[in-house]
């Protein structure tokens, strides 16, 4: 897969939503633009 057209980012989320004091973790994400028609994507 080519890296052209990819976008990356980082989300910081809590380790435990029920206990926010437990700290956070960074989650790396990569997205690619969908291809095809709307009905073919689902």
C-alpha cells in the first residue's frame, strides 16, 4: 500500500474511564480516504 493520501494522528485517552486518575495512554491512528461508491463502502 502506498503511503500517499494517508493521514496520521494521536489520541490521548484515559486508561480507565471509570477512574480518570489512573492516567492516560496515547493511541496512534492512521486513516485512508475511502474509495468506491457510497454503497460499496458498507
